[in-house]
């Protein structure tokens, strides 16, 4: 009975886990890229304004 239960559960996870991981990584990448891009742009702006002064 336990083997049947174990065998019937994986398909659900096989479908759910990749979708959740994909969504999680997409959101994480979007957040990280936005954060780093904004930080880089801000530091570049600071450097440019310092150089202009």
C-alpha cells in the first residue's frame, strides 16, 4: 500500500515543482536584475556627476 501511495504522488510533483521553480527563478532573476541595474545606473550617475564637478 505504501508503494502504491509513493508511486501515485510523484506525477503531481513532477508537474508542479518545475512550474514553481521556473516561476520562482523568473521572479528572482527579474528582481535581482532590476535591483542591480538600478544600483549600477545610480552608481554610474553618481560617478558622472562627480566627474562633472
